[in-house]
C-alpha cells in the first residue's frame, strides 16, 4: 500500500531554525521528526512512501534516502512551485491506484495508522480524517461528528466564539483515489480549505480520534516540548554520550555529546557533539549538534542551534539563538 508524506512546507514559524534546514528533519529524541511519521506509515502496512518536497529538498533526501532502513521504499516528487496540500498529492495521482494514506511530515506523529485504515474501510468512507483533542482549538481546524462518526461540521481556525469542539484535524488522512477528482491539476489547492468542504457536503468524509502521540511543532519552543514528550514516551532518559552531570526529568544526551561533572540537565536535550561544561544549567532547553555551553552558563526555556558557543556565566532565557557566540 502507498503513503504520501507532505514535506514541502517552508516552516516559516520555526525560523531561524528553518533558515538552513527543512522543518521535517529537525531532531526529536535523536531522530529527524519525519522519521516518526514514516515509521507510523510502515507500521500500518504502507511501505511505498511518496514524499512531496520542495524547500531544501536535498536535506530530506539525505535523511530519508531510499527508506530501506525503515523497511520501505521512497519515491520523491519535487515541486518547482507551491501547490498546497491537496495539490501536491494530486501531482502524484497516477501512482495512487488504491486506498492510500496522506500524512504531514512537519508534525510529531507516532500513531496507529492501521487502526485508522481499518475504521475507514468499515465505514466505506471516501476520506477519513485523523482527529485529536487539544486545549486551544482556535489554532486548528475543528470538526463536529454525527453518531456514525461522519464529519458534519468543519471550521478552520475558528474564533473563540465559533468554537464548537476541541477535536481537531491531525493532518493524517485515509483516502480513496476518487477523492482527488475534485482537485484541479497543477493548481494551489488545500485539503482543509478546499477539498474537505466538498467531501463534507457529499457526506463521504469521516473522522476518527487517533491512538498514540501527536504534537504540532509550529514554533521553535514547541520543538522542546516535542523532545520532552517523545523522550518520556521512550522511557524518560536516553543517554548515548558521556553523562557525568546530573539528569533530572526527561533528558536526552546524544552520541558524542559530553555533559561534564557539575552540570545539571533538567528536562533538556543535548545533541551529538555538543558540550555542557561544569556548573552549567540547562532547564527545559535544547542544545543542538556541536554547540558548547561553557562553565556556569544557564540555558532556560531556550534553543541553542548548531555550532554555537555560550560563554562562561551567560544566561540565555526564553529565546532561540541566532548568532555563533553569546556572552563575550
């Protein structure tokens, strides 16, 4: 069976992290974020993975390759112009001759795709939308279901007074090929804004709440939360490098990273080749590959990107660094 993973977005809300890499390969618990989506697809029996790409696509190709490491086969559609979510899938329509799944490569999704597929088949749906519940539905597309789980109401990013549900579109869909007949070729066309309202009117759009971990990673500090959630899901602490300091809460230390004696990591994540010196404190923070936190540095609710230096005694709080050195 075939899966389409949409991986062409610019990730503008995640800048400056996405100035040089696509959002889909940002790290979560030691793996690129897109890997969790691929593994979920493969676990559901979808082993032919079509990736629709555009922005810095070569980095996605570098990470995913032919996908044999996931027990899958990868195919790439590289877009020269933006086509929207449904438009990008329409572009590979000739490859989709049976029920297929569509997922987004820019959310953290470690979910049960087989459960969603089986539900879709039982209902005889043309389209089934994966749903999850959130506390702040105004940032998402919300849905209302009837007693048969058919979607009868859909509102994209409602105002507070328009909220009728906390069930939201999780960006994963099971589709029959006929769903794409409404999508014009080589045209900007979106699932939520354009296609789903049509399918809702036809009464062929269903929704099912998914099992597993799902998290939107829309802004830089969401990446910290994604690491925390996944590390917790994987047991709480993942230590691959040298950890001589103190680990509190959910902690990741990547291969080749060094956390010296006297340093404290509290719900924080240190990626390969990074160094955290004696007396430094990381709290709810993320230090990416090759960065150095010198003695006494304090990193709180922050992200230190690749190959940065935070000088001795410097405090970084509630921010994402852009420069190469801080605190000189």
